[in-house]
């Protein structure tokens, strides 16, 4: 989410502005395959400036097994300044619908600073 914060130098109860929020990943991404056959999955992070980082590309999750992807410490920005207002995205793409369950834990908070990129 975005946060309402006081503008620097304003008086108590004065002017506020909307600032970006962040989600910091605090656990591995757990990909569980509930099907009876191996399934492939791709994981990527698309940053607000359009840069794409492929974390996994067509990695197989064995039948009835779990794959842990170490994403701890990744920070995803919710950028209120973008055209679509979405900021960074974590995408998990599986070869078949309803084959892969994804679980991740994160904390959310206010971004301390952004570089405007």
C-alpha cells in the first residue's frame, strides 16, 4: 500500500503527501506441485522501470514435491508515481493451471527513499 506522511517542515496536523510502500520478502518462495506429474515454472521480477529479472526459467517441480526459491531480502516497491500505479511485480508462471501453489511471506512498510528511476 501507499502511506500518507507529513511533508517535511509542515506543522502538526499540516500538509501530508502520499509516499510509496514496500514489501520486503522474508521467506523463501515455496512452490508446491500438487499434481501427479512434474510441472515447470518460471519466476520473474519486473521492476517499475521495466527491467525484468528471471529468477527461475522453466524449472521443474517434481510430482507431489516442493521447490524452495531463495527470495529472502528482495524488496518490491509500490510506486504511486507510475502510470499504472503498480510498481514492481513478482510473477510466477506455471505450465498448467492449478498445478503449482505458491507461498511467500513478507513485511510491508513505507519506502525510506526512492531514486525516481
